[in-house]
C-alpha cells in the first residue's frame, strides 16, 4: 500500500470513528427518554378496552396540567361516558353527555385555588415510570414497533414462587408506552396498546364541565 493510500485510509478511519463517537454521545439513553414525559405540554392517546362481550370499545385520553379527560365509547351501542378528573374543586366527574348528567366523586374537603396548583407540572409528571421503575428494569433493547423507534424494557418478578414478566415498548419520541404486556405466572398474557399519540397543548374547553350539567349523585372519599 502506498504512503498516500495509507494517509487516506487513516483519515477515513478517523472520520468514521468521530462519526460513530458523535452518534453515541448524541444518542439518548433509555433513562433520558423516560424523563421526556415530564416536559410534555399534555398528551393524547387511544386504547381499546373490553370488559365483557357487550362492553367493549375505544378509550380516548387527554392529559394536560392537573386535568384529565377520558372518553369511553362502546363500539356496540355507541354510548359514550366521560370522566373529568383533577378538578380544582377536588372532585372528578362521571358524565353521561347525552343526558348531561353526572356523578361527582369528591376526594378532599379543601377547595384547591389556582395559586395552589403548579400549572408548569403536567399530569405525566406523576408517571409510574419513575426512579423506582428504572431500578427494577432487568433488560433493555432498542427495537422498532409499528415503524417507530422504541426501547423495549423488561422487568421480571416472582409471584407465588413463579416468574412474572412485565414488558413495555416505550416511545423514544414521547417517553410514554406504545404497548404494555404482562406475562402472568400461570401463563396468561395481558396487553394494552396505545395509538394516535400526540403532544398538547389542547383546548382548555376539553377539561371544563358542560354548561348546565346536572349532578344527580355526590359521593365522598376519605
């Protein structure tokens, strides 16, 4: 090999090494990806549900600030139920939008004033994927899920002397799960799929009680 060729090869190797190194430095760790959810300006997703052969459909969820809106639509009957939570009056509401009626569940005797709430913190800040979760992760893989880059995190535990495995496919974009799977000790597998995920902010009207809402029952928690 000529001296000139050796110089060229050395330069190419050096450039390649620098490129690879820059990719490693700029790449986010899975722990950093998990913390992304703390900085989202709210988030939205859809997830299917099935409680019985007659009670199944799609749940739409909006989280923003200290407010949360959940719409559960039965795919067989077309009926929709709305839950509005984290209201400043310390109450969450189960709403029948067709009748414009609701059951109110109050969980505190103290009315929360605007100055008592830190609106810079979003509902996702209370994510269960916290340091305690991180400490229990037993394996990590970078994979694609539905053409999206994700971290596949796995946690193994024992129940009744038998192994259980929890897996979550975590979106690198949002730091939120796109799929969760729990492999039970008896072999059963429970799954939850999240789709149509997007970041806020969303219109504040989504989290406001409907005008003229009739509270037909009030329940209180200690």
